[in-house]
């Protein structure tokens, strides 16, 4: 349902070991932009380069369709992900935060 609801062209990328998904992400291509969403690596498969390889594959897919820049969102306290994205050339552009009324947690 998520992929079908996305209007720009989107690709679902997965690295699997048999029936087990080791890493997954969604890449949306829209003109000269590529957005990476839902980047995830199974805890048992972390620190083995799977996330990096999947991101590079998704970026190549988008680049072949005309994307020249890419963006993503990551939580500020996700230190391993921040290190990975930085090593791939991503830079922090801005931060934002969500607010909720008291008692709506």
C-alpha cells in the first residue's frame, strides 16, 4: 500500500538471505531528486556493509533515472546511521522537531 500511494516513481530495495530481509529501504525518484525512506538493517546484520550497499544501489537506480541530488531524514540520536550517511557524503542541512500537546504521548 505504501509504494502504491507514492506518486513519483519509487523502488523498494531489499537485501535478503533466503527468506530473511537483512536490509530494506524505499527510494523515491522525482525529477532531479532522490529521497531515501524507511532505511533499516536487521540488528543481526548490522556493521557488515549491507545498509551501505543497499543505499548505493538505490542511489544508482535513481541516478540512472536522472536524479542528481539525494536526501533523507534521520533521528538526531541515531549515531550509527549518521556516521553511515556522512561517510556516503550526506550533510546535515537542517533540523526540526515534533510537538504534541501534554498528555498525548
